[in-house]
C-alpha cells in the first residue's frame, strides 16, 4: 500500500502548493491514498466547507486536522463529514469524529487523528486513545496511519515507541517544520516527529514574517495573516506498507519548492 | 488621600454595576480618586472609545487594564489617551502608556499598571519596571498606586514585598475573584492579591456559565459571552493614604451585590 | 455535621500553625471532622509517613493533597494509606486513592480530592470525575466535600456551578491565598475559590521571600525553602452541613495569626 | 572558517557519542572550531566541572547551554568559566556569561547563546539581545554563530529572519530532534530549527523510554534517567563561513549512529 501524506496545509499558498506539486508527486509515487492535515487550510486558521471540497477535488482521500479546526461556523459540516477528522482524543461530546476507515483499489487503511497535551489542551490520553482505536481498526485492516498533532518532541517520540508494532505509521504534525528523524522502528512502525507544512516558503510557519516579528517584538497579540502571494513549498512523506501485515517498508521525506 | 479602586469591569453587567453602586460608594467613602480596571469592559474583551467615555462619565479618573486590552481597533485611541493605561512592562514599541500622574483637589497620585509573567506573556520584568517607574513618579508625589494584573499568587505577593515602602498600594487584578488577604505591609504599602471584579454575580468570572461549562467539558475552544441581563455585583477596595508620606493608613475590601 | 477544613499546610511553620490554633478552633467550632490539605507539609514539597502521622496525631481525620504529593519515597505509603488522598483525576495506574468515606459520631462524610487542568497537568476531566464519584458516594451519604486543588479561578467557579446541589461543599486549594468569595450556591453547595494556607505569615506562599524574589529577578530556577522560624498563620473554613440532605447551612472563613 | 556544532549532548551516552564520532568527523570536516550544547551533559540535567573538562579534552572549543544549566552546585564554576555559556538573555544578575569570542588559527568567531520564551521562562527579549550582542561582536569579527535554545518553531524561524545578514548562523537547539530545514537565508545566514541531540538512539529525547511512557501514562511527575548503556547517535551541523564577510557558504546536517 502506497500513501502520500502532506503536512499542515496553510492557507491559500498551502492549497496552491498542493495544486502545483500533487500531479507530479502522484506520477512519481503512485499513491493508493493521499491524505493531508488541513487544520490551517482556510486563511491559516481552520477549515471551511468550500475549502474542504476544493481539497477533495485535488485528490485527497481524507483530511486530518488539529487544535485549529474548531471554527464555530465549520462545526455543522465537521459533525457530518466523513472526509475530515478532528483529533480523536477530544471528549465524546465534541463534534466530529477522530478516526476513519478508507478504502480504495481493494485496500483498506485505518486513520487515527490525535492531539498532544504538552503545551496544548488537556484532552483525553493520546496513548490510551491510540491503543483503543488501533485495536478497533485492526478488526478491519492491518494498515493503520496515525497523525499525531503535537508540539513536544518528547510526547511524539514516546507515542512512537508506544505504538511500534501496533500501527503502520505515526506521523507528527503541528510544528510546521519537517524533522529529519524519519525511520522505521524495530517492530515495523514508520515514524517521523513532524511532516512539515505546505504553504509560504519564506514566512514564519506559513504566516507573514513581518507580522510575526512585530508580535514577538511588541508582545501585543495579533492575528497573523497568510499572504496570498509568495513562493510556496510542499512538505510530505511517502509511505509504503505491506498490506497483509501492516508493516512499514519505507518512509521517505518529500519537499518541493517553487523556484 | 482617599481612593476607590474597582476590580475588572466585565462587559455590560460590569458597567451596570458601576452605575448602580458608585453613587452610594462615593457618598460613603468620599474618594478623591476613582480608578478601575477596564480590560474587559467591552463585551468581556478589551475596551472601545465609546465605553471609555461612558466610564469616564461615571466618574472614573483613570482606567487601568491588562492582557485583554489589545483589540486592534482600540489601538489608535489607546495610543493617544491620557485616561487609559496598559501594563507598563510591555516593550516600548507597544502602543499606549503604562503610568500616569493624576491630580485633583490639590492632590497628586501616581498610578502604575503592570502585568504578571507567570502563565502569561514574556513581558519586561515587572519588578524592575515597578522600581524604575516608582522612582520616576516619586519626584512628583509620595502617593503611588500599582495595579498588578497577574495570575499567580506567588508573583503578586513577591511584588508586594518588593515594593513595600516604595509605593502606597499594590492591588492585584485579573483573576476576577476577590481575595481576603488585604493588609498593610510593615513598611506602609497596602496590599491585596486580587480586588475582584464588577459584573455578573452568578456567571463564571463574568461570563455565561453554561458556555464556560461547555468549554471545559468538550475542550472545544469558544469565545465566552457576557449576558446582558442577570444579577450584578461590584468588587473594589477603598484606600486611605497619608498624602505627605504616601503611607497607607487603611485598605478595605468592598462588595456590593444586586438583590 | 460540622467540618473544619485547613488550607495547604506548608512545611514546619504550617504544622506549627495547626498545633498552635487547632485546640482553640476545636473548642470554638466543635467540628465532627477535621481535614486539611497536606501537599506541602514536608518542607514545602510533598509529604512523608512521619509527618502524616504527626498530623493525624494533631486530630486530622483525613488529609487531602495535590500536584506536589508525588515524592518518590512517599509513594509506597500513599499506595496503602487510608488517611491521605491524592487527586482522584489522575489515571487509575497512579498510586493512591482520590476519594474516601470517613465516619465518626454516627456521621458519614464522603471526601473527593481533585486537581485542576488549567496551567497544570492534563489529568482526567475533573468535572466528569466529580460527577462519577459523587454519585458513588451518594449511595453511602448525602454529605460530600470536594477539595479542588486548582490554579485558575474560572475552572474552580465552573466546577462549583457544575456540582451545585450534588455535593455539600466545593473548597478550592493550591493558590495559598484565601479568597473572599465564600457563599452557599442556590442548590445548597458551599463554595470558596481558595481556602488559603497554613504556614509562614510573611513569606511568599509559605516560602522564604528573599529566595522567591531572587528567582523572579534572575529567572534562575531554584528550590524555594521554608524557614523554620517566623510568624505563622492558619487559614481554614468552617462548614455546617445538614446531615440528612447534605445541604450546606454555613460556610465561614477562618484566619488566625501569631502575634 | 569551518565549524562543527553538536546538538544537545545528553548524559553519558551523549559524551560517548562525541568520543566515538568526533575523531572521524574532524578528519572529514577539518573544523577550525568545535562547539556543542552541553546543557544535559551531566546525567541528562545540567553540567558539572568534571564533565566540562572531559568535554574540553575531547576537543570542544566552547560549550553552549540552555534552560537546564542551572544546577546549584555548578554556578560557581559557571560564573568564572570562559568555556561554558549560558543563554545571554537571562537578567544581568544571573551567574555566567552569554556570549564569547573564540580565536584559533588566526580566525575569530563570536558566539551568542540565547533561550526562547515561548513555553519557556520570561527572559529578556532574544531578538533585542541578539541585535545588541551581534553589534558588539561585529567590532571584533564578521563571523558570528548563535545557538538559539528554544521550543517553538515559530520563534526560531522569526529570529532567523530577524538575524539574516547580521550573523553567520542561527542554530536551534533544545527539542533534541534534528529538523530537515537547514538552508542559507537570502542575506547569508545559515539556519536550522534544531540541530538535534547526541545520546541514546532509542530513548525518548535521550532518556529511558519506559520511564517516559510511565510518566505520560500516569501523569505522576518523575525524574527521567539516562541509561548508561544503549546504542548512541550524534547529531550535528557543519558550517562553512566566509571569514571576511561572515556569510555562510554551506550548512550540512550530520548524523552518525552506532550499529
Ligand atoms: Fe498547523
Ligand atoms: Fe496545530
Ligand atoms: Fe480581566
Ligand atoms: Fe486579565
Ligand atoms: Fe500547595
Ligand atoms: Fe498545589
Ligand atoms: Fe536539551
Ligand atoms: Fe533545553
């Protein structure tokens, strides 16, 4: 099973990067499934129904998300959508769902979305939630991918070891910086601390850099904007998984930049 | 010198409480100066020009604020206003000013607004800023009041000891809960960890309680609203200061509640 | 039913304050039960077996605790003790227990210890844990007391409203500053945001003030010490509860200071 | 000018990794200067005089550090040492120094150590401190290296843009995970969000993974230990700088793992 997973897609430039590079990446990697984290796809904060559909039209089979998904006006759509996940370790009463089973070409892939708790919200335990949901999905398929949307490297790595041998891949998101630690853990789980982001190549995690600097220098809080124009990049990983066993055979970092 | 200081004024109910109780409090305490923290006066978040003027019309001589003052549209007014302070320990480039000298009835009062750093923003050191500004104001008057807008009791109490004998009063704000630790420190500084709030009596720090509960139960972030109706309360302290020496003679907690 | 509850007992001065003032408080209030938060009773951090026994000898029927209870060497004792609670909303695998039923004079009191999550650890939901345990204890008694060891006023007040009518009292601890907001909520639950502390009267939340200042001024982390000598205070609340219904009839703040 | 910079050296395995791989790296890269972040070199937390000397004997010209450097017993040595930096943006009263000028082979390199403030301590502004110290060092040399010990990618990237053209390199440390975003910014500053770590290859940021998991699962705080044995890795970057202009010519990620 071949999977392409894109890191946090940030605003218009993030969608532009997907549009620009996905066709060639599909040719090169021939993915069975294309997944991306879309928590910042709408103007840098959250998602909308329109942008969800724009992304699905580009060929995404499923969108994951994270702490930024909770825009009020998106909640009705999130509640009913089968194509957008929110982290599974929010309390049950939160709208939306945190895991999915997707099927294509006779292949089944379970996907679990989780959010970290270090420097973030006090959600349900991501370790126990991952354990519970991976067991549930294993009834359907050996191939399971986890998007762990988290800040602290320590929590990400710990969840990697916790899940080694129980899922096919644990891919970190949220920091918007791709890490160089991709590897296949001893029991067959592909791991990377952060896949990175798709969006503005020369901003600050996808935002206007002069606004980020103003914020750091004055400490006056402000909404950072995503500029419409500017050179873009795409960061992703490619995974190859043995369908019968769910073992990862390959994890490869991808970066494409506009000239 | 007689001073009435009102804790965080939260939204419409907070202004209503001020309107309702200020007349009788003025009669009872005969304050030379009336000051209040207005960081939440506009709908629970920040301040506007219109509401500033509404409060000044009620008889406030000066308004202090805190972490919530930074609404984009208020910044031009904040930059030029002499009646609204923002915490003094933001970097110099931040709009607005953090201390003031107010005069009335031949009396001069220096006021310093500061923000804490524990669980809050990494501002300039409130201890050193207080030291520098109190020295500056002491050239004009012995009477100095500090509004320390902070979360952690430890930081508030430490600043109290640091300033004991250098200012007339250190009044905490921000938690919206009045503390019972008012006292005059050995060198003559009146101290209270938190003055409390003016606003909804039966909410959650001034906000709708069902929304606060929803947020705690689901962890889905949301803007909490301040209801227009509902029983209100006012929390404040009354200070009496010896004008020549700046020593506090009296600090008294005040609470008034609507029936 | 008459209950005396002491706020965080901090180090040697905290135990000294209990020793000094408990006899007269017992005479005055004739409590059926005496409870105290002992998370800082041993040198300001945690508890030991010896100090637990010293406190029980003073007449405490039960000790609650909080974030500071987890000293490695105390865990074996905590695991088996029936007299020391740790917050109930730690994962099940954590040593110790979070609720208890105590009996005396033919009276039964359920006690639940909880820890907040705002600015603290990502524990289990204190709202749901309180709901579950209060239902469990209600099978035995209508009289239930909750010690909510938490930082943020908003979380404490929200839990107060959540539990109103379900428990007899929700008493906040952890900030070491007594709040002035004691009240009986409409459905009969006694509430106070923080009971305060027992310990050094002129320190910084019970610790040496020169060390606290050094830490704030240099930002160099250090263990704050509790001095052996120095004037002490005791902060507590007295509760009166109707045994049949569990409704609170009275909540009264107590402070005693050494001259 | 050729520089080898090693990411956080964690405990015994970190020193072992340096001992194991430095000889071959020196042969391959022929560095003029070897620098490393040693904040975790002593048992995972802080540094000692003995271990400082052990590292200097291995060929380090200078050691940088971060939030973990403040072990009480190390402060006297830190105060006088010219070979160990602590972040420069601590208040002046903190022991130790935050920048240095090192010379060898007729080459001069300025080094600045800074600590981030997002999710960390409220230190002095790293942006302004970097500006001030880089100007000071520029009087002596065009070649300046900054170790920015910080958690948040946003703050690291923003400081990179802020310093582009003013220093030769901004190297992030602290997360213990090497990032894949090394580049030379448009004005000639080499940048990487995190250099990574030297130490245990199969732990959790250098610590025992079963202890990290226990901590995440129980939320009971504990000191994580660094095991003496286990496969080690070294993560570092190699920099080439044009001595006259201080412009970076090359930044290259390095990882070496024990078999
Ligand atoms: Fe994101
Ligand atoms: Fe995120
Ligand atoms: Fe406020
Ligand atoms: Fe505030
Ligand atoms: Fe405590
Ligand atoms: Fe505590
Ligand atoms: Fe480190
Ligand atoms: Fe660090």
